[in-house]
C-alpha cells in the first residue's frame, strides 16, 4: 500500500468539477490527510465515494475519522498515527495498549509514528521530541507492533533527514535495544522548500519506500 502518495490529485478535482461519478479504480499510492471541518461535513464524502481513487487515509491520531469509521478497511484503509510521546520521558506504552485492545474490532496494516519530532510545536506543530525520548517511545510502542503483530511501521516524520536528528535517534535505539536498530518499513516524508529540497530528502532514503506527506 504505502509507497508514494499524493494528498490531492488534479485529476480527481477535475472529475468532481465536471460532475463525473463513474466508479474509479482505487490507487494504493494515493491517500488523504483527513482534517474534517464541522462546518462542511459533506466534504468528507468526496474522498470516500466510488468516484474517488483514494484508497487510504490518516488523521494525525490513533482513532478513525468519524465520517469514515464505518467504511471497511478493504475499501478505505485507516492508518493510525502516534503523533508524539504521551508522557514526558517516553516510558509509557499507552499507544500500544490502546491500539492492541481494539484488535478484535480493528487491526491496522500500517502505523505512522512521530510527526516532526525535530520541530517545536509552536512554530510548525511538531511533536518536539529529543532523539533519546523518541527512541524510548518507539521501543515501548512502535517496535512491538512490528515484531509481535506484523504491522508495517513508518519512520518518524522529520522535517530534514539530514538535519542532525536521525542519527542520534538511531544510536539511541541501538543503545536501548541491546545493540539492535529500530527497524521500519517505510519513510513518511515532509519536504519544506522547492523541488531540489524534495529531491535531496528522498535521496537520503534510497532503497526505502517513501510515503510523501507534503
């Protein structure tokens, strides 16, 4: 599912503008960042109807968007996210416990981890986690999902993979995990700047599946 992604595609907008309603073939490379508005609830249905090629969505959190909660995963997959640490030191496993407690009703195929841990919340909405706390939080919450439950997990979504956060995070993972790295299956990517910046950021993750947020 998660390889390359666009949040909104011009072809979809054009078809909506022309009033086309023919069923669309779902594209596994196209997903939605779901941020519903209470003032325009009908807009939510645009992305989940039969004319939309979008096949999955995420919403920065662990609980499905209300408008899509009753749609089967096979039709519109929800990808939960652990936005950041639930406690200051990262020693808890609340995210893991809450997610696994619902497995009888909903077991995700993919999980996204921390949102912009290398950025302050006040400026960019980042989760502002030190590499040490992020590594501890990962080991307590994300790693068991992959190793014990077979869920594909995404690397922390940093603003700049060359900016000095990634390497300390990986070193802390090894230190806290008996010398083993924190394994992951895909790389969610934020890219701020022009195409050159995007190209450089993707180049950092050669041979990895890249999940392009924005």
